[in-house]
C-alpha cells in the first residue's frame, strides 16, 4: 500500500473512533436527560402533594378528598412524603398508615394543649371504616366524608378500625383488627394487637392514633413534643415581657417557672397553667395565652 493509501486508511479509522465516541456521548447525555426528567416528574408529584397539605395550614378544621394522577402511589412516614426515590420533609404532623393511590381523604384539626400549638393532619383511604364507641362528641367531630359508625356489630371487616372509649374488651373479640383503647383519665392510648401504650395530649392526638399505627404515632409524638416545647418557650418569653412594670409580676414569674415544668410533663402541668392564666386575668392583667 502506498503512503497516500495508508493515510486515507488512518483517517477512516480516526473518523470511526471519533464517531463512536461522539455517539456514546450523545447516548449517555440522552440517558442522563431521561433520568433528569423522571426525577423532575417525581419531585413535581411530591411537591404537589405537599402543596395540597400546605393549603390547609391556615385552617382550624378542614376536610377534602384529593385526586392523584394515574399510577401514582405514595406513602407518609413520620410526616415525610415518600414517592419512588423522592422524599419530602413536609414539616407537618401528618398521621397516616400504608400507601395511597387514586384518591384519599385529607383532614386537618387544630391542636391546642392548653394553648394553640399547631395543626395536625390526618390521611386515610376513602374505603377505610372507623367504629367509635363510648364518645359521641368524638364521633361527631369526624368529618362526614370519612366512613364512621358508632355501633360495633358482627359485620366488622379485617381492615376496620375500632376506637374504644368504653373499655369493652373488643381486642379479644376482634383479634385481627386494629383497636385503640382510650383511657382519658390517664391520658393513655393502648394500641392493639401490639398491646402497646403511649400518651396523648388532647383529643386531636387521639384522631392521630386512629389514622396511623403505634410506630408512626410514637415517632410523630416526639415531633409534637418539640413543637409543644417551642410554643411553651414563646409563651414564657411573653410572660417575661408582660411582667415588666405590672402588678401581676409575681404571677407572671410563676407562669414562667411552670411553663418550664410543662415542657417536661405536659399532662401534669396543663391544668396548673390554665388556672394560673385565669388568675392573671382575674387580677385585671393580660393573659399569657
């Protein structure tokens, strides 16, 4: 082969190699773009769900049915939204159990103990049924969009949930069902079939137990305690400011001390805070909450 023919051969080899490299780069770039678009789509779904929840944050109590796009299946864990490989910290106290698709019920209720702390959020499937025994007010406060009954009969299905304020021993009759027993005097919830107990701070948190499970409830209770502590510190600061040049200075100082105790033992000191706040008002001074 002469020199010119050898140069042409080398040029063709170079072109082939360069073309292969360029093709591989274009394929890789296209694949990365597909992955990016998929990721954007996942984040849009998660953000859309989060926005629906945020739209409720200014309400005292609201309920609506939310429609999901086709083939979307997501879940909540300790207030975070999970969809595919995406996770979104909502910063909300969202009580839910299992995964959700198509449509779901979203309900929010104001949480006060004894002052307003936050809103709690409850998520459930449209076909989930709840049976409430021994507390008519609790029963009627549940929105009508949620399937609720105040009589327990023999037609209880496997996925039905029983909320028992009467200590009627349903856990022995319906061993395969989720049952929560409420002891209002001790402010304790017992979860069955786990047979595990945890505290609750207001009726709103009992709703949280209804819509979640023991593990989720316990995780969210830790977050709830953090919110409670933050609000207690804010009211402590308010008491400190109110006592300046006030005839109720001593009462405000006592309120500050008890707000610190309240953070450690909310159930024990809730009543004392209410009584102190009422005493301050009776003396003609501004209440702390």
